[in-house]
DNA sequence: ATGGTGGGTTCCCCA
C-alpha cells in the first residue's frame, strides 16, 4: 500500500499535474494540502472516476485539506476539537483499513516572533494535545502533511543562513519533537540519515534549480505503522516541469 | 534587510 502526501498549492490550478501523477504512481491514499477551494468547488468527480473515495475539508482561497483513498474512508474527522466554523481548515483525519491517518497543513508562521508565529506555536500545541487524547499509539497511526518545520539542520540547504529563521527555529523544532514524545517517529529518518533531501523549494528565490530546499513535508508514524513501512520516497521529479507545486509529493511505501 | 514567483482574489493577501 502506498500512502502519499502532497501540498498541491491549489488543487484546481494543479489538476493536470495531480491527475498525471496519480495515474503514474497509483497511490492507495493521497493526502493533499492547500487545496484552496470550498468543498463544493473540489473536483471530486475526476478523482472518483479514477477510483478514489474522497473526503475534503476546504475553505475559500486559503488552506484546505483532502484525502483520496482506494478503500473506504471511515471515521472522518474535520478540524480540531472546539473549533468554530470560521476556523482555518488544516486538519482532516480518517481511518483507511487498519491505519489511522491524520492529514495536516501546519500554519506557516511567516516570521519568528510575529503574530502568525504565535498562532503557529499555539496551533501545533493544540494538534499535539488532540493526538495525545484521541490516538492509541499501539495502533497504526500515520500523521502526514506539510508540517512547515524542519527537524534539524540536515533538512536545510543552508543551515547557517536559516539559523533560527521561520521553518527552522528552536521553538518550532521543539513543537515538532513533541510528536516524538507521543510515540510518533519521523519515518524518513528511519531509513535515511544523511542530509540534503528536501520536499519544498521556494518559487521566489528560484530555489529548485540550485536545489535550495527544505524538508518540511513529513510522515510521522507510530511504531506499529513504522513496522509496516518499507521506505519513504520523495518524488523530486514532480517538482520540475510545467506549472509545478512548490512542494514535492512524498510517498510512504507500506506493506 | 529586501525581494524574488505563484495562486487566488481583489483593488492586495498568503506562502
């Protein structure tokens, strides 16, 4: 079974690329972030025609998450506990087979010390609390998505240039490490220890052609899920070509 | 320190 995560940066703008990618890679599950549309604007029928069940949690213009799955999506969870209907749409959970999947689009945070940064910290803490309350770590738990945080300097093309900057700061890394304390492992690091593997390259700096990237899209797995994981693949090729997203898809190969 | 590009919407916001 293949579980994929991809920040598509607008599903409607990316449709041609996403459909071609699905036809090529045939993921069993695809978690998308930044769909940037309302549920009723989501091109559901196209994916259903490709053989997927579809769950969405969208909003106008910004954010929005979706899960496609070849199997039934059960116990779908939209958002965090206590959120009102105007909250940013960043969390979508579902059970697929014996695996509990939580698709996350973590707050970007703009700049360390900003108002948005404070919101990022508060939001990440709320996600961790939700995970601690809701999930039994003896189960197969898979958190995936755009975490907008690097684990350590191996995930950064220029660690000194990014020192304590957004996506790389100590408070963010500490908040990400909190999931480790809950029993969720960085699946990529279970297989690969060397640096230089990235999932996002900034449009603005033309970072992709110089491989100026960061690894911010992750799979965090319980030990039960990790035991079924055969490898993590970053599909860097999907970041190239015409009209790409600024993120590469990441695939967890599960038994 | 700033700005660059790209997406969605709108007379600019967000990444």
